[in-house]
C-alpha cells in the first residue's frame, strides 16, 4: 500500500505567487489544504479549500508536514504565534520593502516596513521557541503573472496611451523577479537543511537601471509602446498633473526611488536553496490587464 501523500497548509494560494506554489505542490503529489476568504475555486485534484481569514479565523495548523504563507506576512505571523503546528516545516513570503522603506519620507511606507520587520521578528521568536524550521523569503519587484501592482500597472498605462513617461535620470538599479522563480524557491525552502529560522532576499537574475527595465517592458507589448524621457523638472510637473487627473497614484517617495539603487544579494539563497533566477525577459502575454488602472481609465 502506498503511504499517504504529505500534507501542506497554504495561505494566500489564490495570489500570484500562491498559485505557483500550489501548482508545484500538486505536481509533486502533496495534499494541500488552501485557505480562501471568498467563494472557494472549483475543486482540483489534491486541493481541499478551507474558508477563513488570517489571523483569527484561519483554523488549526496541526497535522501538516508543511505550512506556507503567500499572503500578508504580518497576519500570518500572528496566526503562527498562536497556533500549534507540530513538526511542520514552515515558509513565508515577506518583502525587501522592509529593508527599503523604513526610512521613507512617507509615513505609510515607514509603517509597512515596521510591520514587516515586526512580523519577521515574531516568526523568528516562535521558530526558536518550537525548535522549528522556518524559512522567510523576501522577493524584490515581482512580475510574470500580470497581476502585480508595479510592472503590470506600467504596462496597462503604456498600452492605453501608447507611451510612458520617465525622468531621464530614472537610473536606480532594479532586479525584477519572475513569479515562477519564487514558486521554485518556495518548494526548495521546504527542503532546506537545518532546524532554525533563516531569511533570504530573492532578487531577480539581472540587475538593470529602472529606465532600461521599463524600456524592455514597453518593447514586449503588442504593439510596443514608446518610452519618453523628460528632464527632471518637466517630469515632476507631468507627474503632479497625471496624479491630479488620476492617471496614477504614485507618491513622491515612489517617484524619488526611481533614482535609487535597490540591489540585493542572492548568494545565500543560491547556496542554501539552489536559487537560480532568470534574467528579466518580459513577454507580451504576462503584463496584465487594465485591472490596476483607476476605474475611470479602464
Ligand atoms: N507583488 C510583489 O511585487 C511583491 C513583492 C515582494 C513581496 N511580495 C509579498 O509576497 C506575498 C504574496 O504576494 P502576491 O503579490 O502573490 O500577493 P497577491 O497576489 O496580492 O495575493 C495575496 C493573497 O493573500 C490572501 N490574503 C489576503 N489577506 C488575507 C487574509 N486576511 N487572510 C488570508 N488570506 C489573505 C489573498 O487571498 P484572497 O483571494 O482571499 O484575497 C491572496 O491569496 C505577500 O506577502 C507580499 O507582500 C509581493
């Protein structure tokens, strides 16, 4: 008789990263209990949907071999702190925003960074108290599913207008990471050697200037859109006007960051997880729909 399949509990399985994690677990024969807040998706082989919400209505965590969070890290850390999870190995996606935004000029961004850091500390403390293996994964700028709020939103605006504006000095370095590479990293995290808490930054496989990243994205659209580079003051005026017209909602800190390098080291993830992310190669079909445009522009 075959042994029963290993069991995983997955939070955020309907999200862009969560769908990749779910598919990989299914493909490897896991039985997955996946939490959803709304109407459960159609039944699929090896997946059992559990209705609920983090942190207080997500159900029990015992009886699983693995637990993975692809939803809000702060809510997962609160759930994790309060629930017995037995011998399950755990993994969770956080964000490099915790490194980047703690000194932001915008209070909401500083608050987000604070929440991420507090959540990481909570997870690490709970892991130490249990002697559990917990792996935290911090992606950079995610793309590839067409539902991210960064590159897909730029693509949607460019598709609508046929062009996209940037300041000529938008040269801060970026490392966009493909959702499929994150799905692979999540599965590798569940097999990581060691019985401790470990955190890994997960940048993409190429480091390129912001304006080169956007230029490549616009070239991938069908038809391609044009990138127009403006002098700084003129771009500043255009950005204020566009915000007033609700063409975008990017704040001053977001615009200023286009000139800042946001570069992270993948060597620890490469060593411990075999992480080998692809170069940035956007394709026409993965840049999303208009769902992230302001409703008046759809
Ligand atoms: N997108 C990026 O560029 C990026 C970059 C770095 C890090 N990350 C991090 O990676 C993780 C996943 O990101 P993503 O872009 O894949 O997210 P996403 O597509 O927005 O999906 C979020 C998921 O979390 C679930 N969720 C939200 N609130 C919940 C709650 N209270 N209880 C239970 N589930 C809840 C959602 O379920 P419903 O279907 O019920 O809404 C959905 O499945 C997050 O921790 C995010 O901060 C994302």
